[in-house]
C-alpha cells in the first residue's frame, strides 16, 4: 500500500498534496506503467484522510493523463514517456450572425458579459495611475512593454501556472493576432506551420493571410497525432494542450512529452502553446502548462486577458525562450509596444494588488453556475433523452451530441432562422466530411441566464423538425 506523509503541506490542500506525491512517484519511476493504484476507500483509510480527498487527487491525475480507470477494475498508471526516452487553403466560415433583433441566443460567441467587468476597481486604479505615474505615462514604452506589467505577469505565471520565467522574456501586445504576426516575421516566411484539425478557425485565417505554408494535423483522443506531425515537414506547431477548442480535450502528459521530443529534434522547431482559458477549468486544479515541463526551451507560451477580463481589453502576451528573445530584439526590436501605457500600468496594479486573482475566483464561480443552469435546462427539456454531454468541466464551452438525422449545415441554418446561433463540431474540421456529425459546440459564457431554458426549447424544436 502506498504511504505518504501529510505533515508538511505548505499552502497545498490535502488532495493537491496527494496528487503531487503520486505524480512525482510516476515521473520518477517509483510507480510504473500498468501499476494498479489502491482503491479510493482503502487508500483513504490507510492515509487517514477522506475518500473525497483521494477521489479529487485521482480525478486530477486522470485529467492530466497520469492515470486511467477501467470499469470495475480500478485505477492504473498510464505509460508516461518523456522525450528523453524516445525519439494556404480555404477556411470554412462560421454561420452568419443573425441581425441583433432576431438573435435570441448566441452559442458561438465567446464574448464576456460587460456586467462582470470590475468597473469600480478598474476606475480606482486608473485614477491612481493618472495621479502617480504622470512622469512616465507619456514616455515611449520598451518594445516588450512596461517592466511593471511584465513583472506582475511573471509573478502570476509562477504562482498560478508553475511557469518560472524572467519578466524580460515576456512580450506585451494588443491581442494574440498581433503577436502571431510578430512570430511569423521572427521565424520568416519559409517556416511551415502546423495547426490542430479540428481547430479554432481564426488561427488558420491568420496564418493563411500572412502567406505562410500551413498543414493541418489530425487529432486523436490524446491530442495532435505525433506520427502525422513528424511526416508533415512542419517547423512550428500551434496548439492548445490544456483545453483544446473545439473538442475540449486535455493533452495527456505522455503526449506532451512526445510533442516536446518532436520539437527537440531540430533547432528550428518550436511549439506555440495557446493557453487561452486555462483559468476557467471548473473541476480540480488548472492543468499544468506545457511550458512548465519544457527543459529544452522550445515552447512559446501565449495568453490573453480578453477571456479573463473583457473581450474588448486587447492585452495579450507571449513568453519567448531565451534564444528567441535575443533574435526578437535583433530583428523586431524597432517595433513599438501596441498597448498604451495607461492600460499597462492599470493592469499591472490590478494583478500585483491581488485583484486579478479575486476576479478569476469570482468568475470561475460565475461560469460554473452559468454552466450548471444551462445543463439543468437541457436535463429538464425533451432533449434530455436524445443527447450526450462531453467535456463540460474543461472550460467555457462543452460538446453536446444529438440523436438526429438532420445534416449539420441544415440544423445550423434552421436554428439561425429561429433565433439561435449555433455551430457543429464538423464545421471546425479542415475536411468536415471526416468529422463526427451531429455534435454541437456550445459556448455559454455570454448567454443570458434568463434565456437559457427557452433557447433549449427552440433547439429542441429545431431537432424535431418543427418550424
């Protein structure tokens, strides 16, 4: 029976400490692939802790791919191989948005509600900035952004994402689209980019608009297929391993090491890690970033405040590996930072003052309630016996598989006529004919709670063929 000490917990909860102990034993080889873990009840009794503590630790380990379960047999250690152990086209468009007066509910948009923005705190900090930073507000900022904000972001990444980087490695920009453009210039037009298929359509549009070579890498249950990636000739891999859009999948730890192994085979290979809504995992701990296990300095970490604060706050950042950082300033250091000093100083105070952490905690509770209300509306509707919900704990959208013979494009069109803006999973594939049909991608972050039940009723009428 496994035995761990709970004497020195530090700031960890009981389940976090147990999760880390088991994870460390797996990574060190003390627990090997296929080893059976104790049952939750016997493990809890042996450690003198609650069963729910063991259950939460196991759930987090499963989410990250360290262990797996077999029905009626229990929990087992996954095969985790570190990389040191192994070796332009047309983009499909989303449905046109109906006129505002006819759009009853929009399940495609991922915009945040303006009612949740911390206006009073932001206004207070803005006044403080205007009163106290008058000597520096109008000075040109460094190309990477003001140091106060970069320090605040570096501290936040270390505390909440396990990413240990220097503030100098952080580059601030007005939106991730702008930062993607900088990276394309940094790598040069001869680099070949690989993206996930299915994937977020705007990423493909950005790369295509810059005229670079693009290849689509299919995904299996573990994420990007490494065999196809190896054969693709790609130099740069763009992916979202902690919460893939649109499938909601989390790339397990073994596949992460495989991808890092792929990147390590060539000096010119890098991975762009898009961590777009990592703060809003609704069950267990946030999934550790790929960058946090990258010992070869091959991961470019990217995130934005558009999800966590407001869609209209166009402040994003990327963390460059040291080797790329030098190249960035030699090649692109002439660029001016595209975010105003006013916003940068205000955001810096918002993060360093602890307001951002409180806001994230409040929004996580809000979105959990938002999701639960929508799921309850589905369960109470006639659709309940005709659907299957998937990936509802990963972030701000989930999948809903429907029992229907109606083609996806017809369902989307019909829903649009009835005031619903929806999209099917097949629409996000480069080759949609290879996609599984009748699976909806439901973004719920901006849906009015009072409209959820009626929106599901409308969807049910669409599925049943009622006009």
